[in-house]
């Protein structure tokens, strides 16, 4: 698996400040991010395992909050555990083609709204 991690001076991801659970999520994202996508599913049991999640479910929530606050992940409206990754930090594939796809999708949705469909 080849995933690019970027260092952006405008939004530095300060890994040393993240909790161990947040670092596990970053590692999970790096290992499981599909090529040319900005979405990933990250469940608590993916990160903590079934038995540990039952005892320490708050760790997952806190770690996701840390990563949201750091602009690494954003919650997607559809799907309970589906998130957008920030391609300024990490990406697998061609960011330019994905940006074009996102732009085209946005234009289609806006046209549908304007046409009332």
C-alpha cells in the first residue's frame, strides 16, 4: 500500500500531540484508504477491538474529536462511521482527478436543486 502523507505549513498535523487512540486511527486510515477517494469508514471496533470498545468507547469518540479538531477527518452525513479525510494531509492516488470528480458532483447536485429535481 502506498499512501502519501503531506506536510502542509498552513495546517500542520502535529502527530506528537495526538492521543494513542487518535494515532491508531491515523494508522488505520493510512492502511485502509482506497485509491482516489476521500471517504473512509472507521468503526470503533476497527480501532479498539470488540472487547476493548465495550469498556473504553469514550476513547474512540475523543480520538475522533481530536482528528476533527486537527482538520484530519470530517464526519460525512450519510453513514454512522463514514468520514471524509483531508487530502491536504494524506491521500492515496491522484488528488487532481478526485478534485475534478468532487467539482462535477457538486455541479450536478446544484443543477438538480435549481431544476427542482
